C-alpha cells in the first residue's frame, strides 16, 4: 500500500494499524496525517511506547498521556485515581484521535490498560472510549519487555481471559478495534538494493549463504573513526564507555546518587534507574539522557548529546544535544509513592555515557554508519533492528554475529502474512469507493470531531479560546503570593521542590518578588541542618552551591541548601 492510500483511509476516521519495513515511511505518513488534522482544527493525541519514539513524532509516551505512568497493572482504585487527575481527564476527554507509535514494544497488558482508562474517562464502552485509534509499528522489531507473568498473560485477572501472547495484537481490544491494516510497501531509507533485499530475507526467514557472504565483507574488529557502536548487552556498552571516558583529558566530575526511604524499595528503584549510582563525566563525554523532561520538554529518555562544560554555580553538567541546544542537566528524582506518601526515592543526574548504546535504544534511529557486535544477541528481532539502522551496506561495520541475530519471531512471521492479506483487502475496499464518496467521508469525520473541513493549515479549534501564555516562573510567583509553601507549590504544579526553589531564586534575582514580604511565610526549620548550612555559608560563601555541599560532606540535599540559602542571604 502507498502512503497516499494510507492517508485516504486514515482521513475517513477508521481505526488503523499502520505497518511496514524500516524506512517504508510510517513516521512520515503519520506526520502528514497529523498536519492534515491540525490544518482543520483537530489536535490529535500523538504518543509512543517509548520516549525515543515519542520524540521522533513530536509526542509523549502513552504511559504519560494516559496517566498510567510506571504501573504494570491497574486496580479499580488506580482507574478511579487516574480518572480524577484533572490534567489526564482533560486531555483524554478532549482527544478525538489517538496515535500510538512503536506499538510493537507495547505489551498486550499495557494496551488493555490504556483502553480501560480511556473508556472510564470518556464514559463509553467503545474501544478506547470511541477515539479514532491509530496504531503504528513493525512487529519484526524488538518485542515488549515482559517483567512478570501478569504481563505475559495480560487479561488474566482484570480484563477476562488471557490471550496467551505478550504482543499487543493478542489483546481483546485489538480485535474489538476492527482495525484496517495498512502495510506500506515503499522504501525510503535504505539506498542499497542488495542490502535491502538482505533485510527483507531476514523478515521472510530466507537468509541464504549468499547473504552471509555479503555480511562477511563487512567484518571489522575495531570501529573506524567516531561512529556509533551498538551492542546487545549493557555490560559491553558500559565497558566501551568507560574506556572512552578514560581517554579524555581533564578532570572528571563524579555525581553520586542520593537515596531516601526503605532499603528494599530503594534497591528496586536503583535497578530500574538507567543512570548509574556513580556517574563520572568529563568535558567531551558523549552522553544520553535517561529520563523524560515532562515539564519543560527539553529532552526525552534516549536524547544524545555531549558534555561541553559544568555550571559555575552548581557544577552540574551542561549538555549540547544533537539539535545544538544547550541543556543544564540538573538532578532528577525517581520515587515510589503509595496513597500520596513517598515510600522511597533516589536522586541523580539523568544521564549515562553513550559512545556505545544498546540495540534497544537504537530503535527508530537512522545512521549513516555504525559498528555493531551481534555475537551475543539473545532476543528475536535484535539483530534485524541493529542491521536496519544503517542506510547502506557500506555504512555497516560488524565485529561479531551469532545465528540468533538473523532470526525473527516465528509467531510474527505467521502474523505478518495475515497483515499483508488484510492490507490487500483494505486496499481493494478503498479502490471500490468513488472519489466523491471518499471526500464525503473525510468531511463527515472532521465535522464529527468538531473541526472545520474547509479550513487549511493554521486553523485553530474553536472549542476553546486561545489563552495568553504565562511563563513557568510567573505561575510559581502567583502561587507564592497566595502564601503557599514551596512543597505545596511543587505538589500543585507537579514539579520537584528543587525546581520550585530554582524558580524562587530566579524571581528574586530578577526582582520579581520582595524577598522580605513575599518570603515571610516560609519559615526555616530551627534544626541541625539549618545551623550547619548557615555555618557552611559563613565559611565558604554563598555564591556557589557545590562548595557548600562539599563542605557538608554531601550529607544534606541540594534542595535543602538552596532553600536555606534563598532565605538567609541578603541581596
């Protein structure tokens, strides 16, 4: 099916599963559809299964959009709590079109959970509460990670009978959506015919000796130049990154993870945190962000960049990302809450070294050249994802390969034949429709969504008047003037206390607040920490936080030091 044909089907409002080989134009087609919707006053919910995939399509993760977050299952209490979150409820209620990219990495369990949330908030028994649902992905790529038996049997307890598969297409809601399958057949990424045919052979399970001979021409023990290196295991990635860091001149900075709360829960949080307990960085280090910047949206989990310096005041690293933007990487918090109470939390700079990255993190990236070791691949699709990252055979450098690297999941091969047949059925149904009939369906769909079928690019939905944008600092100032404490402001704005304190510092520096009158309701605790911080400030000065932190032996968090400094130091 061509991109034009897919767009014609999407514009009717039908639920669609869009698939195709890497480079077939899935993301481009979705971007075209999103532009068409926006041009008629409809703002679609653009999401993806991972942070990296989300940035490729200018969206957010489905976990964030739906309010599910890190939950692996939903109880009735969870669904009630999510539906009562005003931000989540508003965006789900207002949505008309939901797009989920990289659905191959979304488990059947998670798809079922998102469906349950949408039905609850939209008060509808229809799949996803009646939203047009567009699922995008290629099941030949990496499968979802199932961490427990519940995720491999997604509908066992809460949602009926188990479908017996971890893949999203095994969930009951997949069938209930009555999806039109659109299988793109064009190729826009790989520029090498022989290499493209080899990748197609992997999908068909038809790799021949000739293909193996072709691969052997790309064997090289060491990567050439500074090309990206891909490995299947984190251990190899960590070893390469440590070697590269050691070759950089200059002094390094070490950032040690803070932890608070139950030791057992802290240990679990550390295992789930992609940033190491001890993070060593130098100027020139290649790094990757390990969290989504939900509030300011400057980066996502997987954003690559290079350390270009360290902040003079805090000593925090400054990262220049691929787009050229410079970002101060401040500590972030991983926490586990229950009933509004924080059970445990860990705090670390959301970075890790990234000269080498795992195949998992490379999904969705196109590279001119890459060096990879596939001798230890352990998952179906892992080798295929890695090999299909490069555009041409000449861009491939290979130091190892095992038999698993050329295999794809047998269940997916069988399902792929079904998808191709269903796509052909959809194409024939489209061809049977007249141009006038199709145009009428497109117009009716836009009207049903509350848009303007006659509008063009730049149209704005009329359902809400456009509001003047208020800066994040002004929002914090408004709450401060209501005599709210920093912790209360943080809770209301869904930010960390440290972020709010940084806002207060900026407001004070720019004389947007009166430090005497406007901070009067914030009382310092008359405790040991306050006394120690006061003494440290008197000894090393208040200009920079790092000397104060070091003087205190790293035992008092930055956020506490910042707040005390804010309230103690005169202009």
